[in-house]
């Protein structure tokens, strides 16, 4: 495989920079730009060297040398630790390219680690998730995936489907063996139900993990002057939005983020929704309506110190089909209280009941942050696809279809699970059969 090079640290002035070189000719290319030879490497080696461009001294560096397959990429790999000048780093990279390396593309080191079976696809995606973590909690979940713990859960599902497929195949191809369990309708249905329940648990955990990793987009909506901006400020703990007694003060969407016990809330304070002859205010109202459509959660704010108005009813009607929480603000001045909705006082920073309601709504607890979980749309989609294929197998078995037709749905489920891990899609079921049975003994 051709040798690639890239700067592994941020391209800015710092104490040190790390340049990563990986590929079949990596050691030879590095040897061409240092004042000594890397020499024999069994697994790993550290050495001090001087980077030279012919007789010109570029920098003094430390080399971390990894012999394949004992490296991140599974290839011969050298990490060059130089002084933290971008100029020096670029000079070294230019020298390496001059002597046969090429500049790596985005994610190519992780791609090579995947292709060389150092990591699976779930772990590869976790690398990017760790880098883009928005909280300590999301980082911890991504680290569990990077360590391979999430993949273990997926492999358990894969193995259960493979067991069932293998048994069906043996029953079809080797009916004369009486000591092999019969793959009858009841057994297939029972096994598929067990696997579906396992997948549903993974999907439930994955949906919660996705929330932890990506956060929740929350829109605060209501008629003008109900305290949306005050509520935003109370949740953020800072004076982010302008607050006045003049209706229509907020003309545009004001944004802010908070970490609620490990869940990032992307808060959107919207313009008050009402009919207005002010063209600028109407632009803000239209943005508010768009925010309702795009939000994961809508907080409908109503002034509890006055009777519900026609505008309040219009906002409730507008959000009736959305995932929402109804909030009665100015609770200290409430005319009366009922069991519907959450009562808060934004002006007095009394918003704990709302925070609890948001947190409870998503069913996330301390155990969620410790449990390995799939967490992105691709993985969730493939899990759901596998579940649907298994349900089709259950339906086919219930309708007394031949087992070879039932196996078609099971194979589809198996392929979806393989795709999550990024494993070889060319299924050789004979390997699964001989791994599990002593056929022909």
C-alpha cells in the first residue's frame, strides 16, 4: 500500500507537532530524510534523529516507530514529533512527499486501520464521535464504542442469527443426521422473537445515546410577552436574550446551549407568534413557525398570571402534533393551577421542575451513560432493517412457509448486522455450519 503522510496535530503554533507516516515504504522514506537509519524494529521503537534536506538541518525530532501489524493502521508507521512551528512541520511533510509519500486524504488513517482489520466500522465511526463530542458524557459513550464494547453487543446478535441460519441450512442439506436439532416452525419463531427483543433493546439504547451525542434542539414558543426570553436566560444562567415589557421585543431566533445532566439542549428563543402589521416582526414569526417544525422538543410558554387568550390557543393548536411540554410561566402570580403542564417562574429562576420534566421525558438515567450503545443514524437504520427482516421471518414461519424461504429473510437480517460492523458481505454459510456442527462425523 502506498505511503501516506499528514499532520496529526492542529495546524497552528504550539509546543510540538506530530507528523504521521504510514505505508509499505514508510521506513525507507523516513530514512531518506534523517541523519541515521531506523534500523531493526520488532514491534515498537523510540529514537532521536535530525531531519536533513541534503546538508541542510531542518529540525531535531523524536521518532515513534511501529512495525506492522503493531500500529494503529496495521502498517509500518512512523510518528515524527518535531518542534511546534507550522513552517517546520510543512518543511518535513514536503520532504517526505519529495521522497515518495503522498498527502493523506480525510480519514485515510482510520480507513486503513479498518481495511487492515485493526478496528471495525463501529470503532472507526467512534473515532470521529470522540473528536466531535459535545460533552464529557458523549465522549465517554464514544470511548466505549472505540474500545470495541459496543461491537460486542452487535456480534452477539450476529452470532444468534448465524446459529439459526446454520441450523436451517443443516436441516435442508443433511436431513439424514438424526442428532441435529430440528429447525421447526416453533423453534424458528421463538429464536427470532428472542433476537428481535435483543435488537429492540439495542435500538432503545441507541436512540438515547444519539440524544447524548447530538443533543436536543429545543424551541421556546408562545405569544409575545409570556416570558420566553426570561425562560431562556434562566435556563442558560446568563442574560443572553433581551427582556422588556414591550411585546415583540424578540424579532429573531436567539440561541444558546446548556448541559442538562449530560444532555446538551440547543435552546432556541423564538419571536412571539401573533398576527402583526409589522413586516419585520412577521419575518420573526415565520422563523418561529419554522423552528417548531425543525425542533426535537417544543416548549410552549403560557402566561399563568392571565387567562388563556386566542393567541395561546393558536400556539397550542400549531404545536399539537409536535413533541412538546406546556409551560405555565409566572407561577408566583398564577390565577389558578391545574395538573396539565409545568409551572415555573423564569424571572425568579425557578425552573427546576422544567429541567426535570425535560430529563424525564427521554428516559435517560445514570446507567445510560455507562452502557455501550450504537449512536448514529446509519447504525440505527440498519438495526431497524434487521428487526423488520426478522419479523418477516416470524410471519413466514407462522404461515408455514418452507424453511428455505424463511432463510431468505434471516439472511437479509444477517447482512444488515454485518453492514453495521463493516464485515465482509459475502456470506459463506458453510463456514458457520462447520464451526457449529460435526457434520459427516
